[in-house]
C-alpha cells in the first residue's frame, strides 16, 4: 500500500524526541517524511530540513505556513507529527486539524488546561484523527497484561503500584546553559506547571489506567522541588483511588541517583498479581495466588494474542522503546488508511488519543491542587 505522506513540527537539530519519532515512523514502512517545520528558528528549521533530505520548498519556517501550503498541494501531507515543547502542541495541532490533516502528537497533551480545552474543541470539529504517543502502551507484554486483566486472570483488582524514577535532573542542569531538554522541561511557560508529574508522571498514570482498564477518581499528591531555584516539581508521591475500587500509589522522580528510566508497574487482584519493568520489557511476571511465580516472555510460550499482534521478531531478541513507538505509528497508519475509506478501524481502541490526553492533564491539575492543599484528597 502507498506510504502515508508525513510532516513533522519540531524535532530539528539537538532535539531528542524528533529522531525517535522518525525512526518509529519508518520502522514498519508505513510513512514517508516529506515536509517539516523543524524548529521555531527559521535558519535552524531550514538546516534541519536539508540534513533530513527534505525538498527546500517543503522545509518551512513555521507550522502555520506549513499547514497552509501542504493543505493546498495535491501531494500534501496526510498526517503530521508534533514533537515540540508542550506549549506549542495545541496551536500546531489546531492548524492541521482544521485542514483535515491527521495529527500524531507527543505527550502530554498541552501545557495548560485552557490549551487542552481548545484542542479538544478542534478535535471535535475535525474529521481528522488525533493520536497521542504514550509509547509504553505499545509494548507487547503491556498489551498482554491488559488482556489478562480484562479476561479476569487477576480477579477483582485491589492494588496498583506504578513508579517512574530518573536521575538526570538531580543537579540544576537547566542552569548550565547547554542542556536544551533540561531548559524547556523545567520552564513552566513551556512545559506547564507540572515538572516530573507532567514529563514522566503522566506516563506512569497512563500506563496504570491502560493496563487496568480503570480511571483514577481521586488522588492525594505531595510534590517537591528539591533542587534550589527549580520552578517545577522534580519528585512526586501520589496516592490513587480508582473508579472501580482499586487503590494505588504512584511515584515519579527526576532526582533519584542511579535511576535511568525505571518505569515499573505492579497490579494485584484477588486471584493473583502481575509485575513489569520497562528496562527489562520482554518479561512479564504472573503469580496466581498460592502458586509459583511464572515468567512470561515476549514471543515465548504463554504469550497472548494481544502481545503477538505487536511482536516483530522472535523471542530472545530484545524489543523495547523504539518498537513501542513504532507500534503507535503502525496503529495510526492502519487507522488513517481506514479513514481514507470512511471507516473507523478498531485499532483506535488501543491507541491513546484525546481522552487519554485530557485524563493526563486532569491528573497534572489534580496533583497540583492536592499538593497546594497539603496533600488533601481531590477529585479529578
């Protein structure tokens, strides 16, 4: 089938996540990157476009110019990846959605609730798809955990524990002047008022909800900014109450020395438990109550249909971060091709979108309100 013509906003020189998205979009051969507004600085945008082999007339100085020009071309882009700092997400997405161009956006949804509400209106007014790249939902053993819980293997859920510790902001990296990622991710004007809870806490929150199939109803959050002068939180402890009665705990931190990307999920029900760790993602531990612990492996014996559907290579060959992103892009391609024919593809039920993005923004907002009230319980 013809590849989907893809554009990109952001992701130019010195940008980390843009390169990840480009690899993911290429992995299954579904997309061709043909246009971009790769930086808010025009010269850098043009240099980045040239480095990626884009035609000069399709390397734009702004996303506004790109949206207008590409919508007018007979060979214009069908979808756009938005990989900018958070405060640009809403305006960029609106520019393309209003022209019927599908949007694949990095998380979190936006920097503020006002921006999220405006984006929600744009999505509702457009026939184009909006997909949010919570990439950890694309891991095979996460899909297996979700299926097992949905099929009742754990019985009624009781306890959910999720954590995501890192250490890269243990010192004031944003003050050095040479770390672009640290600068914008700790700037409330660009990242939003949530620091660690917005950057990685939303991943932990989304993963817990995706796997359990339950939404968080209430929370009590204790946020800290341990590094002097830092304007956003760099550590958070959050107690969770889920809509169907399960209780949970969420810890996210970017000041935990020795931790790299320690996303970990444990779910316990009346009939057993599951445990998964992102840094060793091809394994899922399942313990039926009163029985020995069982190791389930990606591509191995006991792998479920849900896991097999997003497994690319035989068991024993590691799959992880890039493939998780690629699973989101492959699903997006499947949904876009269905949309060409006027159909809604069921793959959308597994892809994060506006609803998950809004849930993440409400999570951030509730954490901030709770912490300001001395960790009081608040509703989302």
